[in-house]
């Protein structure tokens, strides 16, 4: 469970970094130094837009953001547990039906 959480956090961090990078653009043909434009960053978990990297970094450290990430992780884990239970129940039912079919065939043969 802890491994999954670390993987999720890593994936979100990579996605957020990719979004930040997509917002950045450098004009390589320009010899003049220009001030970089503030890059907007969107937090998918909190559904908030930040005007620059500093705001984003501060947001990531906030208690509300961390709690939201924790809630999302818990929801994902719960969904995975439910899916696993459904899979196991389905496999058990399939095995039971197969066993019943085998018994019926034996009875018919006798």
C-alpha cells in the first residue's frame, strides 16, 4: 500500500512538472534577454490555477493540498480493493459453476 502511494505521488509530481514545462517556452532565435513570463500551473487534485511556480510550490506544501492528495490516494486504493474483491468473487462463482457442471456430467454418466 505504501509503495502504491509513493508511485502515485511520483506520477502526480511528474505530471505536474510536465504541465509546468509545457507552459514554458524559450525563443532561441532571440538574442535579447527577456524576463521570463510567469507560468501558470494547475493543480488537478485541488482544481486550482496558480499564476507562477512559487505559488505552486507553496500550494504543494499546504495542509489542504496534502490532505486532498491523501483523500485521492485513499479513494484510489478503495477502488482497487473493490475491483479485486469483485474479481475474486467472480472467479469463485466461475469455479463453483464449473464444479457443478462436472458433478452433473458425472451423474449423467452413471
